[in-house]
């Protein structure tokens, strides 16, 4: 048995590509200085790496506007907080869904309770999808925005963001997409009509924890919700208007951005092409196909097992590799603990910070479900071991 069989890539991808560890270490040693502040050569070179990473990410998400609108944050939660709080005002109505992560749900609940906004949570249909009809039915006179995840971190179901973008545009609504579960796993194309795209660095983008960001489209202006030093226009008493300084206060994470930089180049290197968007689009399709080969084996195996209930079905439509299941008579947490202790298998049990998604599948009261998320570095033998463990534990 190996030390670990890692099936928790929806929480964070692990391991990272070797070049990510190497470049984080080497760049932090050689250029671990404060970028964008001092004018010395090291600081300028550190800033150049940051500018390059913004440009790579702009192309990665096919953002055709100014790369300065790629703003670094701590993670997707930070980005979603900044986007929702920076765009929405008292009296606004926002539409979101039952499939969201607490990064959206709790932010919306606080805006509702503390800032006089109203929120509608749209339920998924029988196939785990958020239909355009149900979103459209929720639109009111004061609706300002739709915020939705591209893929659920519980069921893996992928939403049709192109169709939802068209709906948002037809009703002049701001469209915010949470790509935490898809960036690096499926192509995410800003140009389909996304106004604000939030991402986290440590999942499919293969960066470290503590770095994330968002791409703010030219169609919206996001008001800053935090203020401070930017290294530019220091005499002004107010935050500068221009991006990224408008939204980036304080010292950014050089190791985090260096990790993302190396990861972008690693992803592009899987499928070299003349431009970064094309290379990465092909590479993430390769990553998705590799992950789905593992996931499909797991779905098929679990589907036929007595006492096992899967949340959704692969036949319902496009999915990422993440899937969740329950076993009759065995609390999810207990199963996860046995998988860890007896088989060295890392999974996540519970509500996965998405309580409403579990409510939609009636798994909110019984301790949630066990989530399995194979990744690009999963080996077929890891899946063999997982399936054996499930068979032995769930007889
Ligand atoms: C769909 C979704 N949105 C947002 C987040 C929050 O990401 P982070 O913890 O990196 O802020 C997660 C994390 O699991 C997620 O799955």
C-alpha cells in the first residue's frame, strides 16, 4: 500500500507539478522583495514576473481586454467577496443557486441581512443543472446580477455558462462566474459574456494556497472594498482608480504568483501552440479527459452497488471528475475515516461548504456525503485501490 491515495483534488490539487515547487523556491530566494514599491532592479524584476503572470492568466481565460484587470487576491472566497460587495448596492436583487459554495452563499446572506439586498436561490433541475428558464423566472425589476459556479464542488455538474451569459446580457444583468472547480480543468472563456470571473490558485490552476484572483471585464467597474498602499499615487488620500491598484492593496504574494506563473507555463507545455489561450485550451481538455477516465470508472463501479446512492448521474450532462455518494447505514464521516485509516485514501466527507447543494439532494441532514475527486496525477492503480476499499468497506 502507498502512503497516500489522494482523491481530494476538488479541495486542492496535490501534488503540484515539479516546476511549480522549483520556481516558487528559486524566485522567492532570488527575488523575494517587495514588488511595485521600491525602484531597485530586484523589485522591478519581481514586478515583471507579476505582470507576465497577469498577461498569462488574461490569455488563459481569453480575456481580450487590459491584462491589468487580472487582479490578485488570496483565493476564490476573497475574490467573490470583493466582487459581490464591490458591485452590489442596497436595494439590489441578486440571483444565485442552491449549488453554490458558502463563498457565495454566506456573502449573499450577509448582504441580505446587513446591507438591504435581496437574494433568490434557484434550485437545480432533475439533471443537476440550473436552467435558463428558472433563472429567467427569478428576474425582478431590481435584479442586478447573476452569480453562479461553473461546476458544482459536490456533484461535479457543469453549468452552461454560455447560455446563462446570453440570458444575463439580454436582461442587462452583471454576470459573475465562480470558476473554482473548472479553471484548469475545462476551458473558461471570458469572452462568452462573463463580466467578472473569479478563480482560486490552488485547485486546477496548480498553484499554491493563498493566491487567487479575478478578471474584471471592461463591461463593469468594481468598487474597492479595502483600501491601502499600492506603491502608486501615494499622495492621494483615496484609492487609485486604475486596475489592478484599485483592487490590490498591500503587498502581494510573490511565492504565490510565482507558483501560478510556473503552473501556467506547465499547463501550456502539455499542449504547445502559438498562443497561450490555444495551448491552455487544448491542455485543459487533455487534463479533463484524463481525470474523467478515472471518474467514469468510479461512477460505473458505484452505480451498481447495493446501498450506494450517487448524487446525480454522469448521463445528466457535462461533468468535471468530482462525484459524491452516500452508503445506506454508514455515516459519510465514518466511511471517510475508515478509508483513511485502513486504506490511506484521502477523501472529503460532509457538506463540502455547499449546504444547499446537499439540501437539493436530501443529504443535508444525515452527515452529507463522501466526495471523490481524482486529479491529473491520479494513476489507474489508485482507482483500483479505491474501488477495492469501497467494496470491502461497504459490503
Ligand atoms: C465552487 C467553489 N467556490 C469557491 C470555493 C472557495 O475556494 P477557496 O477556498 O480557494 O477560496 C470553492 C472551494 O472549494 C469551491 O469549490
